[in-house]
């Protein structure tokens, strides 16, 4: 879970920086954006708290304009896809194919709904996938982490903080925590068997 939260947090920190330095117009005519003027600082803080408590969702009454570069929805879909593919049993090909198909359909529907520009979606997919792959390349390559710890601490402080105590690749071992449904317990247990060559 710490890998999911550290990579997700880094992606959304980059998204916050990107929103601060990039201003794009509204991608669809169905979105109404107008400049807002606040009477004082208290009114601005109240609106910020309202956006925070509503988690930025329109269904909660939050209306945000200008947060298009890059797509957070695409980042979430892509990171979930990569984490399911990486940490689920290798023999569950149907699950892996399904997550990739759902990721691509989700991207298509984000574009079809005119919620983001195509460059926003592409950059969201690119940043989240590259960050996932770079992080896991560093985490799964013992030569990179053990060769020079001080350099790793300087250039990748977050990675060093989370991964310095991990000395091996995290094994893919699964256990269904409930006695039901039995087919899921058997399905996950099949991925834990050692293969003999």
C-alpha cells in the first residue's frame, strides 16, 4: 500500500504544480466557468475548504475551472491498472486483460465526454505509467539500491525513505481472507504454488 500511496501522491503533487503553471480554456461547451471575485481572504479559505471536503467532485457541488493539465482521472485509472497487473497472480490473464481494456475505455470516455483535452489525457497516462515503472525498476533492482546508499538518499529521498529496509523483490503471494467464496480462495492459492523446472 505504501507504494500505491507514494506513487499516487507524487503524481498528484506533480498535477498540482502543473495546474499552477498551466492555464487552459474549458474543453467543452457544457462546462460553465466564469471568473470569481472574493470579498476577503475568509471567503477564499471557505471555498478552498468546500472544494477539499467535496473532494473536487461536481456531484458534491464543487465547480473547478482550469484544472485540466493533466487528467487526474486518467492517472487514477492507469495507476490502478498497473498495480493490479503487477501485484495480482500472474496466471490471472483475464483480470489483466480486463484492467487494460477498462483503462483504455475509461480514457476514451473521458475524451468523448469533452472533460479533458487529448494532450491532458496523454500526459496523465504517460506520467503515471512512467513513474510506476521507474519506481518499480528501482525497487526490484538490488544493484541500484545497495551499491551506493548515500547517492540514493540524495537523489531519491522519498524512495530511500520507503524502500531502504526492503532488501529483496516483494513476492507475489496471496491469500483470500474469507472462507467464502471458495472459488476465489482456490484461484488465488493457485498463484502461490512454486513452479519446478
